[in-house]
C-alpha cells in the first residue's frame, strides 16, 4: 500500500513533511517543545502526542485554507447536528488522509519507535454509543473527502458512554476516562462562548405598533465553550471541523460565600452547570436524569444555532432573511429537535422577525433523519418538564402546533380523528412528540434504508405522508471505505488495489471491477491468506481480553452491535445451545465454530443486561466442557468500540444481522462485514435487503419472517408455544435456560428470559424465526465446507458493495436535501 499511502502531496509552506528526514526532525522538535519530554526517555504515548502535534498543524493549515475558500465563495453550508460522533482513533485516519503513513512510519522507525505501537496507545474518542455516532463520523469524513462545505456539532463528553467491564458475567459500567491524558486533536476555543438559558418565565407586552413582544427572563444561565476537532478529507486538501461544546459556569464561584467559609456552596453552581457535558446519555430512569438529558439536548442545539447565526451574520451583515439560502441544518435523529423552536426563538425574540417569516425560514433550513421504527424509541418530553426548564420553547411549540393543525384541518376536512394523531402535543400523556416536531419543522425527512423509509411512510408517519408525501425521501446509510477497509484491513485493501487500482478509495463503485477475480484462483488464495492473518489477529485480541483461545481454522461467527432484544442476540445464543447439545449427543458440526458476541447494553435495560449474563453463563459451560474440545466456542468481547471493531470485522467469516424484520432502520455493521469479505446471515430487515439485491441471493444467507409476515402475525395473533412445542431442539434449549442448567447455583436466574419468550408474547419473534435460522445456519456450515466456493462468494460480496459507501449517501444528501456543491478549489 506504499503507493496509495504516499500519493497525496502534503507539502506546506509552514510545515515541511516532504521527506522522512524532515518529519524526523519535526517529531523530535514537537517532542521537546510541545510535549516537553527528553527523546531519551520518551514512551509511546509521548511519541503519539508529538506525532499528533505534527499532523494537527498540517490539518490546521488546511482547515484555514478551506475556510477562506468557503468564505470567499459564499457557499451554502451544511451543519450536521448529532448528539453522537463515534470517531474512533484519529492518528492513522489522518495519516492515511494526508498520505503520510509510510513516511511517518519510517521516521519513527529511525527513532526506534513503531508506528503501530504508537497508534495503539491512542484512546478512542468516547463521543458516541453505536451506529448513530459511527454514521455521523462517516458522513463528516465523506463531506471533507469530496470537498463539500460542512461542519459538525456535538457535545464534548468528559466521560463518554461508559467503559464496560464484565464482573461475574455481568455488565458493570465504569467511567470512560478517554480524556485522562487530554485530547491531542482538539483546539480549545475559550473566546467562542455562548450563554444557554434554562428555567425562568415569559413576559409579553404589546408595542405601540400592536406587535406582541415576549421576553424570557429570570433564567439560570450556563456557558457553552467550543472545542474544535479537525476532520480530514482523503487526498482532497479539505479539512472540516467537528465543534464540540463543553459546559462552563457563568462564574466559577461566589467569593462572598467562599470567604464566609462555605467552600462547597461557593462552587456548587459551577459543579451543577458543568454536569451538562459530563456523560453521554445520563440514565433517564429518574426525574433528575430526564431533566439532565433534556438540558443536555437543548444546551448543544442552542450553542450550535447561536454559533451558526453568528457565522452567517459575519458574512451577511445583520441580515438573516436569506439564512435558508446559505445554511442547511441536518437533525440526526430527534435529539436535536429542540433546534426547531430554538431557531424560532432566536429569529423572533433576538432578531425581531414576525412569526410567519421566522417559520418560513426555519422550515426551509432544517431537514431530519429518522433512525427508528420503534414507537418507544420516538422521543417525547413531558409538558410539565418543558414548562419548567424551557417555558419559551413550550410556548413556541404550542404556536407551531396551532398553525400546523390549522393546515391539517384544511387538508383533511371532517377528519377530527387525524388531528390527535398529527398533533405535536399528546394531550392524554401530556407530552410533546419530538419526532412530530422534527417532521413539521423540516423541509425534508429521510429514512435510512429502502424498507425503513417505506415503513416510515406506511406506519410511523403515515398521516404525515398522506398530507405531505413529497417531504419523505430515502437516503440509504453508508460507511467510509477509508476507515473500514483501507485503514482496518490494509492487506485486503492492497490486494484490491493491485487488481483494480486505487480509485475505489474515493469511488467505491469501482469495486465492481473485482467480479472477475472471484474465479481467479491466485486472487482467491491470496484473499484466503489475508483472512487467515486477520483471524489470527482477532484470536490474539480475544485471548488477551478474555483468556479464551480460538483456533483460526474455525469459522468465526460474529454478532457485534448494541445489546437489544430486537437485535436478537438471544436467537444466536439459542442456536449455540442447540449446537452444544448436538455435540454432546454425538452429532458434532462438520466444522468448528467460534461465536463472537460484543456490545453494550444501556445501563437501565434490565433484559439486555440479563442476556449478557446468560451469554457468559452459557460460555462458561460450553468453553469448559472437555467433551466439546475446540468444536464450539462462545466468547463475549467486553467494551466493544471502534478500535475493537477494526479487528473483529476483518477477522470474521460470518456476519450475524438477525434483527426482527421491520425493526432495524438500516444497520451499518452489515455493510462493514460484507466489505471485508464476511458473508451475511440475516433477516430481510434494514439494509440487508439492499445488500441482498446487490450481492445476489446466492451470496447471502436469508432467514426468518419478513416485515409483512411479522405485521400479519401481530394482527392475527401469534402463539410462541406452538413453535416451542413443535421443535424439540428449541424446546430443550429453552428448558435448559429456564431450568438452571447454565446457572445451577441460581436456577431461577433466567426465568424472565423464558417468560418473555413464552408467556409475554415473544414480542421479537425469536421462537417463530428459530427453525428458519437454524436451517439457514446448516446451509452456512455446508457452504463453509467448500473453501473455494466460500471465497468466491466473499469476493463477490466485496465487489458488489459499491453503493454502500457514505460517499454515495453524502452525494445524495447534497443534491436532493441540502442543495450544496463541492468547493471549486481548496
């Protein structure tokens, strides 16, 4: 990959990185002058910070150039608002983008350091939890790579989600101290500071002109301070930014109270204020947690919008009339939905616009991405809480709702029933529906896979679609091949580049040229060798994390994603138990199998955490039974994150994508696995459908009910007992779980799991899909027994993943939703 990694020119007027010797001199200089460490005594982390300082300087120059071009061309920009940005580690990503991998590797080598070891000590940025944040990170990469003017906004979480530890088989949450050693990539911006207000009350009066003016007064204020993280484009010379907000008190402490001897009370307000940016997703099982989460969401959208307006006014001199012509704001899920009334507040209360003009600007500025079909996941906030914390916004939401329902009445005359369904206000529950607010306040609403968008139109937002169908569009999610192939699977990336050149790095559709290689024995043999090496690397990670030794010759069967009942880790686990029983009965599978599961459960999600414990109890039995030998292993990899994924995904043979049909919006893990040559076993859910269409029915393993069949069973009646009694393997496995076979010290531990499957309706259709899943797994086993055929299928999967790049997603957003164009020069 030397040609690819060095092909981008990064010569700079200020920073010379044109040669290995120049880089070496720079690294030593940064180590001494910035890190403050003697090279004789420097450790890997010191070299990380020295290397990051070098790279950050280059990125800063490129960003300033990008910003000047954007300003001079007065381009329309997109601002991506997301509560999560799961960026992972940045050193290798930026070196690849700048074309400096090999030069920096050689420079460090000459200083007796290994680049891979230096990169390994970097902490993952703990700014997200799962697919939502990973998608946002991919999108920023694609924006910069293709020179689109864009900017990301989020929160600088001090502790991130949590660090998942497994203690006695149970998930235990510990603080994610990712900032323990600081963040070498961020620029602190103490001068970029905006007040964010909470509480208080509204006072309204009429001016002489008859205009009603409202003021939000007696508020408690928190300051939002900016931290900027550069996001590099691959080979484009364009750098955009992720601006993260950190909460600061309006004053550090009350000196009078301090002098009176009450030291704790003196800094109480500071401590409370700064809690807003401490932790991603505070537990919302208590009223205090709910209030903190609501404040967190408003904190970041208020600061972001104030910043966006300030930037616009610097160029357009106190005129916001054309804001929607120069600004596009994307709401990534409902977490930033409060941006709709906040922009209204800023336009009306601060800048003096009339309601109608402000509403017209607002609706043309925002667009909204929906990420879920689960009704319980569609965010709502209680009216009483909004009234207490954001009274002005509640008032504006009521006004927006009144105006919207007037339109509904005109569109659906004589249909009072539809008013309640479309209203932003749920009068019975006394709640505000944030998804409805996002839909009404946006000019476009997109789903993230064809099935998801179809179901969104037909079910979740059916009434809205009946009224404003042109608003709803599809933009299937994508992943960045720079992170998920070029960087994480360099050997496979090199093999692909040898076969078809390197254009695929920025145009993934070029992968279709690999198809003839599926029948080239030399290519397939090299691909098998690369997969074997990746499996050995994964096996080493598993042994280091868990102590379990895996045989790389076994099929590596991976299900790595958030632990949730609809994602059905339980379905996978039931199959593991069935395989275990078959081996015990003298009927072992033809090929050894290692089942790898990883993911975090939300701290308050009892059933998901119980499933994690069940996985560990089953693993203890399976992995320690001498009769099983190495024919079956079950491993839970703790604290799954981006860096772990970069090892798991290239090293897996089989990708488990088995969510209940109609419940997964898209998924992006399915794309990452297929891009790295893993075959998919999955339901017809989310983007699995589009992957199946792309790779062909013969190159994927589809099982289970369709979304239509699931809906039909829900309507006509579903009886999980029928499946339990009709399948001896399934019945035996469920009985073992319920009877304490895997936890003899506490036989009733998993009775809630069995109750959910049999007595509480099996909401996620685990029982109904088990037979199809098991039969499909038998087909997987048979296919794996023919290495040549399996590799041919793997090559065809890789070759047909062109449409699943985040580049394609961004091109679609840019053209159909944001109306932005690439910069003319950078």
